[in-house]
């Protein structure tokens, strides 16, 4: 296959005999390296010393116990959302609304904590976590129902529901759930103390959510490789026609994928509210649900990959904050890196199935039908 | 509620519909060539930012729109290289384009936040604009509004009546067949993708220099996604996309005037309307599987490579 039809190009793509196992593992690290190189170039272009910028961005944030705690803390919602999304994408279900499901989990879990926190006593933490999971599931049930019943694209529905969930949260904290003693700030009362997830380690803020996320990663691995339901979902994603012929229910796969990913995203939401935030406020996530899409792909839709990729993405968030404070770089620089990372990854994945070959004689621009 | 208010509402609905039209018509052409570009939101934001930046720095809004179109083309080119030359998954790459566009525009546009700009002026046609009712309703918009209508007619004509349109549709329906007939499938798809990028860029610049003359991060607020949904709603036909855009423009604007109309619902719920409406119209359109099956370009979203 010629790379570009009409540009004389010394390289061409050739399909490999079989997919490269090495590239399957190395495509993500390669993409991360390419992103790093881009980052250094951007820092240089902004007139910062690239080496110093690199240190501020990647080393300093994690050079203390507190910093490592922050790394794990921010990795938690990313990991939770991305584990569910990876399962979805494997099943060819394009849930891109994890941000909305996260927001709803924050609302339902936070609501239970705010209004029933005192009554629930010892049960409050399991109760709010369960409420968060159910909230995320309920939000994901809408695209699941519309897709399986009316064939409405879950891409659009799940994305539109992000805006709706954020507006709902905004309404609640500006209106009925606003803290009367909050000096008119749009925020709820703080969650009762017994509802707050305690730090795992003194001097850090990382909480039990991270442990749950790791357990879920293990569970997801088991689900994907050792259960019939996981197998059916993968077949449904890889070969829908074959799956239908084998009697695998597409409807069931859609529901399962969206319920799992909605649940994990909802859990991510309540872990934020009952963890570092401690109350409901108009914005409960700096786009974790969207960044998790990148995490899922960079993790190559594999639980272990997702765990590693969420740590990388969390480091990008921390680096962005650190660069903002010390180098006066805008925090949005991490958004730029996230997008670039996904581009590089998609390009690198090409080399799993293809390889580059030098063309000895540069071909004269062939008719494009060549 | 008097007649003049209704005229104002109708006129602002047209304004709100115009960016949706540009973005949706661009995406329509891309999709008719068989390429699904989910990066409209990102391309719009990049267009909005670059249009605003050039408009503020140069003082010329025409330059702003040219710059926005160029920026849209450039970023669509990234999408084209990845999906058309490197055969990446179109859905994933489109999502990447949106995420990248959000980050890039926020990063590059940070020094332009909060700056004022003189918005695109409305045309003043002697006599016609001064007519009562009809004047403000039909003859008092900025030139881009008329351009979007012209563009719709042009695209409808090209797609239906010209050889170029036939080739584009052939590539979208059956790239293998078009290839066998000697059509440069990849080149045609590139052009369609770049056209979509230019239109999204213009749509973005319309947001930041005409509709709400300012630049803020993420200012498109899902309009790119609504434009994508409009293409489905319009079953890939330009005039129906136009109707859909005006419908959505009306929904968006009614929410702003709802308080004045005596509707006492918290503003957040009114702001949800366009998003809820998007879901509702998609469900209505998709309910009958034949509607989609008969109208959607048959190869939409699938990569094509010519063998080897």
C-alpha cells in the first residue's frame, strides 16, 4: 500500500504476515516517548529550558510521599472510568460519556451522603459508593436502552448526557442543595465526616478508591479472559456478524458493556466527592471521563495496560499543575499533551499490522488507482 | 409578547443556526465520501480560537474567517493522514481530534481570553432592510448567514446534479467499486475531509466573532456534536440538514427568551433543551431502521485501501 498516492515517497507500508507481537507491547511506550519529545519541543518553543521544564513537569510532582499519593489519587478516577470504557470499546460499544456517568455518580452518591449520612451510621461509606455506582449505571442505561431498542447511536446519546448531567449538578448546587451557610457559594454542605473516605497513608490524600480500582482491574482481567460473558463481548466486538450467527445477543452485550462502564464511572465520581473534594460543587471532574478514553486506548484496552496508562495520564495532570505554578505555563498544556498522545498511539498501532519498507526506485506519481 | 419580540426571536434563531449549518454541511460532505469525522467539536474550537486571534490582531474579520478555515483544514489534515493514509479507526481518531482540538485551542488561545472584538456587522441593504418586519426578518443578517444558505444550495446541487458529486457519492457508497472504475478514492476522501475541516473552522469563527464575540475555552459547548447529529437527523441530505439546523437554532434561542415568555423553570433545565432535543430527534429518526439504512453512505466509517 503506498503511503501517499501522489507524493513520491521513499517508504511504503506493507502488511505483515501476522500482527507483530512486539509492536503490540511497544506501541504505547513509543507513543509516550513521541509525546515526550513533542513536549520538550513545545517547552523549547515557549522559551523554557526543556530539561528544567521536564524536571518540573515529570520529576518534581512525584518526588515526595505526598506527590506519589497525589499520583495515585488522580489515577483512581481515570483507572475506574477507563477500565469500563476498555470493556465497552472491545465490545464495539462506543460509550464516550463517562464524564456524565461520573457526574451522576457524584450526584447520587453525594446526595445519599448529604441527606442520609447521619442515619446510616457505619453503613454510610458502602451506601454512598453503591449509590454512586447505581447513579452511573442509571445514566448509562439511557444510551443502552436507546441503542438496543431504537438503534440510536450511543456515541451521541452518551455525549449529550454529559452536558445534561453537568447542568443537573449545577442546578442542584446553585439551588436546592446549596449550603445555606456557604456564603452564597454554589456548593453543598460538606459531607458528614463518617462518609469521607480516609487517606490510606498519613500525609497523602489517596483513599480506598485506588485499592478498589486495582481490584476491579484484576476482576476485569478475569472477566475478559475466563468468563463466557467476557468472551461473548469480545466476539461481538471483533466480528458482529459471526457473533450474531453464533447466537450471541448483541442487546445483552450492549447492556452489559454500558452497565459496567457506567458503574465504574459512577464509582469514580463518588470517590472524588467523598475523597478529595468532600462536598458537591458545580465541577467535580477536570475531564477525567474524557481523558479516560485516551487511557483506555493507550492501555490497549487491556486491564494491565489501563492501570499503567492511568498512572501516566495522572502524571500529565500533575505535571500540568506543577508547570502552571513554577513555570507559569498554562494548565491546558496537559490537555494538549493528552490529545497528542492519542494521535501518536493511533499512528503507532498501525505498525502492529503493517511495516515500513524502503522503495528502491521512487515511483513516479502513479495514478491513484495503483 | 408582541410581534416585534417574535421577530427578534426568529432573527436570533437564524444566528444560532448558522454555525450549526456550516459545521453540519461540511460534515455531510465528508460523510457522503464515506468518512466519519467525529472531530467536528475540536475543529470548531480550533477555528473559533484562530479566527478570534486573527480577527483581534489584524482587525479584519475576513482575514479571521480565512484563518479559521485554514486552521480547520490543517487540523482535518491530521485526521486525514491518520485515517486515510495510515488506516486508523475513524471513530477513535475523530475522538482524538476533538480531545486534541479542545487542548490545543485552550493552550494557544489563552492570551486572547476576555479580549473584546467588534462583531461581524449585519448587512444593510438600502430600502429592503428598512422594510417593517420583513426587513429585520430577512434582510438584516451578517453576510455569513446568506453564505450558509448559498452553500446549502450549492452542495445540494453539486451532490445531486454534477459529475463531481456523483464521484463523491460513489466513493462513499462503494469505494471498492469506485476504485475499480479508476476513481482516486483516497484523494477524493482527502478533499472531502479537508472541506469538512474548513467548514468546521468557519463555523467556529462564526461563534467567536459573530454569535458571541469573544473567546473562552470550550466555547462551542457541544455544538460540534449537535452538528454531527444533525447530519443523521437530516438523513445526509443538505436541505433537511438546513431544516434541522433552524429547528435547533430555535430551540437554543427559545431557552434564552423563555423567562420573558413567562416560563418559570430553572435556567439549567432550559439550557438542557438542545441536548435533550438532540437525543429525541435521533431516536425519532433511528426508530425506523430503513431510514438510516437507505440514506447512510454504505461505507461510512470504514477504512479503504487499494490492496497490496
